[in-house]
C-alpha cells in the first residue's frame, strides 16, 4: 500500500490543477490561486513521501512531470491569458501570448527529466515557483490595478519568466533529505524570511519571495563549482 502513497499525492496535485484551470477559464483567478497552493503542497509531499518510504519509481517521476505540466504549466498560462484579456490593450489576439509561458514550462519540465545536473538542485527557475508568482498577480491587482492592468508589463513578465524557466541559473531545491541545519541552512533561511514576508504582505509578498529565492541561490552557488 505504501508504494502508492507518493503517486496518490501526485494525482491529487493533478486533480487540484485541473480544478484550478476550470476556475481560471471562468475568470475566478482567486480560486485558481488556492488550487495552485494545494497542488504545490501535494507536489512537495509526494517527493518527500517517496524518499521517506523509499518507494521511488520511474513511473512516479514521469507522473510527477505530467501533473506539473497541468498545475504549473497550463494553469499559469490560463491565468496570464485572463490578465492580458483584462489589460489596457484591447486586442482579441494579445491574451494568447500568455501561453508562451506554458510552452516554456513544457520545455523546462522536459529538460529537467533528462538533465543529469538537476538531481539535487535546479538549473533554471522551477515551475511551481513561477506559477506561485503568476497567480499572485490578480491579488496584487486589487491594490495596484493600473500596474497589473498594463499589457506592456504583463507581456514583459511573460517573457522574463519564460526566460528564467529555461535559463542556466542554478537554483537550490526546497526538498529536504534531512532536517539538519547545516546542509539545509540556505533553505531554512529562505523559508523563515518568506514566512515573515507573507505574514506582513500576504499574496503581495510573492514577487519579493521570488526575488529572494533567486538572489539567495546566486549567493549560495557563487562559491561552489559550476556544473
């Protein structure tokens, strides 16, 4: 029975992502964001459960990527599609640019599956972090409608995030092999600072968390040999 637990969590990730896609197409981006959070939790614990129970399998790895493609590839593309559709530039074609992010997410996931350098850490921004950033934008829009309603900014975000997904920037993984401080120091520091930011800023903290994640990764790997 225990060998099915990680895959069950992966399927829960996929199920939540499907629900998020439905609500995103309906224009309810808030529910879509909460669906992403559930998918993210399931995505974290499926790998954790596989390592804890020592039941890693090739099918589990493939299933994880397929689930991530929906929850963290297609879903952020739909959210960006909706944001562009509501932006200050009225065009029936502009919103489809949001799916550029979906394409680059697919490229990123395919690259991850065959890139032997990414066994412990990431090369390029991981898709869950990118998705969390994208789904935070509708919440930020409530306080800054003119800013997030700018089609130029939204297209720029789409291009920048697509670049980061497939870039050669080395990013540390948030997966824990143990709970010891020394080998996981950078992860604990990031999580503590992120919790503080979220406590004060809520969803508006996500862009700052993203910048913090990339900045700490650059500092962390600066002294390590290149892959």
